[in-house]
C-alpha cells in the first residue's frame, strides 16, 4: 500500500505575490486558488515553506543580493511573511530555509524517509524546480501540480514543468483535476 502523500506548498510569501515586488508572479493568485482546492484532500498532511534570505553574503549569495537589492532585507521583513490567505493552510509550523530548494533533513524529519510529495507553490522555475530535483535525488516521489504552481513568467514556468517532466518515475507533472481524481476514495463520485 502506498503511503499517503504530503502537500508541500512552497513559499506562498508576499515577495512573490505583491505586484510591486520585482519577484511577483503573475500566476500567484490562480495558483493559490488551486492550492486551496487541494487542501481538503490532504487534511493534516500539508506543509508550507518559506524562503528566507541567508545572513551570509559569502560565495554567490553576495552577487545574488547585489543583483536584487530590494530583497536584501532582514528575514523578518514583511516581504518574507506568508500572504494572509496562506496563514491557515497548514496545522504545522512553516519550514523556513535559506535555500531555493526545500528538500533537506528538516523536510525529511517532518514527512519521513522516501515520502510521496505533492509540490505546489512559487516559483515554478526556481524554488519548486530546486525542491523537486533534490527530492528525487533524495529518494522521494514527487508530483508537481502544474496549475498549483506560479512562475516568474508563463514561458519560464512551461520550461520548468517540461524539465521536471523528464524525471519519471521520481517526478511527474499533472493538473489538479487529475490529482484529485487519483486521491478520491475508490467508488467516489467525480
């Protein structure tokens, strides 16, 4: 019997939603609507992550924040808060990491070894992609919900989804309707 999957909502933060942010995704609200439609299917098995800037500017992070000075603010800045609608999506504390990818020991501690994950969130072409590839390398199975992700641009999102679709069986890309049909109990009306 397969283990029940966890829904991982990657970085539903102000910095990716506020239209005045250089990193705002034009798809954020549509992805959030899809995520909210998925929540009942997962119950308590929902985890929300946040990207927080590293305090270190060593290595490439120094150049990164020089290129994006608007984001070079303390981790407690409002830009890094969850959007208000995401505040109640998970009964668990947020998983905060200073890396694009959220896969790592902290996530494994919460969801278990070799988990089944359903990935949603922002940005498809950065943090979702980084999480998905690392999770596959780490032995997880991940389903990426195409309409539950928001990208920097539609073109970049399509490219990222294409790349993630090249990694079956560890990764697969599907729409929310297909996922919900798979999660429905046998004999449930659809």
